[in-house]
């Protein structure tokens, strides 16, 4: 399919300030609901983790239960890589005061002075759901990994993800409780445990974008948009890779692939040519968080290989 320079520019453009306000409003909705179960924001304002992202964040505490949490926008909105077909604002609701730990051999909770928390009859997700239902009623839907607040004429769609902090101390040789790699642990209703690193994702994406004169995120938006068009054109491979996966795929490319040219057709051409010519490197690629492998199975490798091949054949520049 042929794409003009003007079309590529349209695909590459970030969303508007209205979309940015959706992120802030989404955090505010969940914050207000959690106040109903004893959490306070101590009159803090909702601020960005990084000024050049939409990663709005706020911390809250419940003194009566000695609990702390952190909320922040994650995913494509936080990374400013979303396209108009992606409407939900994803909000991590991270319980910080109770956490999962990973140690190297010979290290235990006693090393850091940690103790096991009491097992509650309700999960943290149950509590968040009750708070949201009390605030938004029937507009709340519990999903496998999240709790969705359905939007209306004055409220945005938001997916809140209740989770617990994960602290990885395996590279800490000084026994300092603050010296850990922080992730989040999501416990799905179907019994699956998912470990993600959204904060590292936000930081790494920001750094990559700054080091490529902002062309990294522009190319991500273009290829994500093309993926949706490929789905409409019945390219099966486009169904087997995710938006996050494509963002991660491009994050692994050398910075100079994005910076050799300024004309969109040439930058995109270099990106696609590099993917095509370096397909054998896929097994070494990481997710955009820099910690988890992009291809954790042979099926993943095959899915990305097929998508790259289809993208290579799909894209054509309209002179």
C-alpha cells in the first residue's frame, strides 16, 4: 500500500493536549475513589514523572492500615506512542507497603529486616474494585487483570490495574533496602502472575526518543498505525504482535537508524530495511523496559519475523 509524506506525518504526530488531559483525569478518578476507603493524597497534586511524557503520577497513604500506594499512567498514553484506535488510559495502582521480593542465594528477609504481612480476606484488587464501584456504580467492570471504568460524555475510559510492588535485590551487595530493581506483580483472576516493569519502560522510551531527535516515537506511531491498517487488510501476522511489542521492537534498533535523515519516507525506509536485514538479531532483543526478552519463545520469534516480512512487502512510498 502506498503512503505519502503527508500521510506519514499525520501518522507520526502525537495526540493533542486534550488526550493529555485524559491521562490526568483518569488518575484523578481513581484517586477520588480510593479516598472512600481511607487513602489520602495529603493534598498533593497530580504531576508527571517526566515532563516530556504523559506519565502522570501521585502517591497516597492510609495511616489507619499503615499502607502506601503509588498510581501512575502506564502504557501507550504514558509513553506518548498511542494512536487514535487506542482509547483506554491504563493506570497502575501499586501497593508499595506490601511487596514481593527476590533475593540472591543466602539472603533472606532477616537480612533486610522484613517480615511477612498478614494474609487479608480481601485482595488489594477486591478493595480497589469496591472503592471504584462505590464511586462509579454500574460503570465499573472487573476484568481478568484490571478493573475498567467505562467512560461517558464527561468521563474517560480508564483501566486501573491493582498490583503489588516487586523488589529484586539480586544485584544488591550492600544490603540496603532501597537498592532494588522495582517492578510490579499483577495477579490475574485466572491465577496467572505477570511481572512487568512499566516505569523502566517509560524512562527508556523517553531516553531513546531524546537520543533520536524524537524520531523513535514518531516511527513507533507510524508502524502501530500501519499494523491496524494491515489488520483491516487481513494480514494475519498483524494480529500476532502487540502495540507494546512493536514499540519494543523499534527500541532495540541503533539510534543512527532514526537520525540519518529527517524526511519521514527515508527514516521509515531505514527502519524497515534494518528490521528486514537484521531479523536474526531478534532473539537478543529486549522489551522496551530493557529487562525482559522480547521473544521468550520460538513462537514469538516466528510472529515477529512474519510481521517484519509482511510490513516490508506492505509499505510503499507514494511519490
